[in-house]
C-alpha cells in the first residue's frame, strides 16, 4: 500500500490510470474528481482550488467479499491481487 498527499493539479496520469475510473485518463480523472471535490468542499464550507491537497492511496486487493445482495449488479468488482486506488480531499 502507498499513500501520498499531493496538490490536485499534480496528480499524475499513472495514478489516474491505476484508479481506473472512466477511460483511465488524467483528463477524465480531473474532470470527475473536480466535480466530486467541489461538492464535498461546498458541504464543509470550503472552495476547491487547483492546489488543494489530495490524498492518493494505492492498495492491493486481498479478498473480495460477495455482495450482500444482487440488487446492484452495476458495481464493479476487483479480483484479488489487482491494484486499486482511492482519492480524497485533505481537510
């Protein structure tokens, strides 16, 4: 597992590809995450900036639990041994 705190505008194309959302491009990552971070910043009374700190984590999936129900088959499942990633705005 790795964890880094970087300015939003310094997140790399490599990280965007590991996170794997949309088409995996940095452009898609920035657009989707700007929308998300904007909503989250508004919720806590802040304004997003290009230099805001973002927590980027990369991890290996060790085990995948079965879903509690098949009610949402659109959720993507990751296989054990694959890498995953998640991003968060640092408060």
